[in-house]
């Protein structure tokens, strides 16, 4: 499958997103190869049209910081709720904190994101 993801550079230029550059940046920042791959895949899995390099690198380094603080990070985790199961895009926990994140993109304001059907 061809890489159809594009990213906007600080100059405003739209270019093809290159996951290898993100992985290399994470390795230079101290991530292990496995951590760099997992973070890059999380970014790819939650991709939204119109992202800037600044947004991507900020999120990637936030995830790296979470790993450095002893968090175990899951992507696409499903957790039981009171009435329904909840799928979250990112779920991280350490001994004292739980952090979860949901990534949504809608190109129409009429669409609603909720658990009701």
C-alpha cells in the first residue's frame, strides 16, 4: 500500500509523511528500537489529515516521555465500563497513574461520537 499520508512542514509545504524520519528522531531522543517502532505505529494508527510536523513530533515525544516515566502503553485497548465496553486509542498506566486518549477525526460537524446508537 502506498503511503498516502501527508504532513505540513513549518514552512507550510505539504510533503509525504516518512515514518522512518520519526523513528530516527525517537532513537536520537533515547528510545529503544522497539519503543520507537511502537510510538511510530501509534502515531500512524491515529493519523488525522492536516497534521503538522510540530503536532506529530510533540505527540511522539509525549508518548516517549510516558514510557520514560515507567508507563506501560497499549494502543487500541478495550476496557469494560458500567454499561458498555470502551475502546480507547491509547491507554497507559504506571504504579500511580492511568492515562487514556481517544483520537477522533470527523470532516463533518453533523457526525457525533458517543456510545449511544
